């Protein structure tokens, strides 16, 4: 049975850009009140203004999901504004130009581990810790969507991969724990392949005390990864909305990555070893339109 959240309230982190913005647009178009939360205040203001001009019920709240007290303050402000929260998307995330892929594991700076795990993993954990007691207590149906990645299922190297594997595990645990108490809240984990967003320019939001935004992500890296020709965030938002109303746990918008996921499981079950990412094959398949 489809669940109806159209009169409810959603909170989306990382909502000033990319997928988070697409989720906010979709939820608002479905009639929900939407709290857009982000660390990048100018982009947040512009996004909220645009949605207000379309007469959507939205509010923008600045948050740094790396900080527990900031996420708790987001919860309090969201409840003050709209009342009970029904949908929570722990979506804010970053990649670093100093991470695995460009460096060997033992050469990644501590500031990069702290920043990437701080936003991608702890941000999701703080979201769960801050919002779940409220969502469980109000007793109305609800749903949590955590943004992991295909990189959270296949073998990879570096802080991004570790953080996204962590989000997958956290989400599975959340789902099972909610089921074990027969809660009216459920959960999903989103594991996209490549999506056309500003993610590869994430260094723009690295705080000074985590090494600062010293190294903007190179344009050629963005081009190499083919993000600009990747899946439209609105397409991902549709799949997320469907998963929320139909209560589907694993959201894998890119079937083109299924073989890589299967290969990883096969390698584990054959007591073998991990395979390196084949960037040439990925580029070829992207050109052939197999990854969108
Ligand atoms: N784009 C892809 O190909 C892809 C693939 C798999 C997973 N993801 C994941 O999707 C999520 C959304 O990223 P996107 O691709 O839309 O990128 P994006 O850069 O367009 O959007 C991410 C948003 O998160 C915000 N943010 C960064 N640090 C924050 C912090 N400390 N507190 C609050 N907000 C913060 C940014 O300001 C930005 O608005 C991320 O978790 C990312 O890891 C992206």
C-alpha cells in the first residue's frame, strides 16, 4: 500500500545543490513542507527563493552536519517552523581531491579523513540520533533516506569509500532496529552511480580547520568522471520519492553498475581478492550511455 506524505514535512540536508535540491523540489511539488538545510548559505538562499516564487512551503536553515549540536538545532528549528517531521534525507556529502584515487591510503591527510568521514558518515549518524526519537515519538508514519553510493557497495580506496560503506551499514541497522520495534518509521539507503551535480567541486565547502578549501577539484577530474553527462538529479529524486511512498529499502538508480556489485559479492564468496576499478571500461560504458 502506498503511503501518503503529501501533507507532511521533510528535512533534506545538502539541499542547496545537486540531489538534495532535486529531492526538495520533488517533495515540495508533492505538497510537502520542506526544510532545505545546507552549509553553503548563498546557494541555499537562492534555492529557497526560487521555490518560494513557485509558492512552495519551504524554509532554508543553515547547518553543518559535521557538528552534532548544529544538527540538533536544525531539528529544533524545523519543528518550530512546521511541527512534526515525517521525511528525513541525510544527504549532505563531500568528496576530496586529496582522497583515495589520487593518493595511496597511507598518504591521505588526517584532515581529509576527518572532513570526509565527518560529513558523510557522522553527518548521517547525527541526523539519525537527533531526529529519530522525535519521529518515533510523534507516532505518525515517517521515512529516513540516507545517501550512500555505489561506492558504498563495491571495493574502493580512501575516506569516501569507507564513509559510504559506513552509511550503508548504518542504514541497514536503522531499518532492522525500526522493524524490531514495529515502528511507523521506515528507512531507505540510496546508492547512486554517477549523477550530474556539483559533487566534484565539494572542496568549496571544506572548513578552514579541516585544511580549508585549498585544493579546488580539477575540472579535468570532473570531465574524466563524466559527471556532467551523468544521470539527472531529478530522475534520482523520482526514484527516491517512489521508494518513500512504497517503502523500498535499497535504492539503486543505476542498473549499469549492477555487474560491479555482483562481481564484488562473487569475489568475497569465492574467497578471492578485490578488483581495482577499471576506469577505461567505465569511460567506454559511459560513452555508450550504459551508466545513466
Ligand atoms: N553526484 C554523484 O555522482 C554521487 C554519486 C553517489 C553518491 N553521491 C552522494 O550524493 C550526496 C549529494 O551530493 P551531490 O552529488 O548532490 O553533490 P553537491 O555538491 O551538488 O551537493 C552536496 C551538498 O551538500 C552540502 N554540504 C557539504 N558539506 C556540508 C556540511 N558539512 N553540512 C551541510 N551541508 C553540506 C553542499 O553545500 C552541497 O549543497 C552526497 O552524499 C554524495 O556523496 C553523489
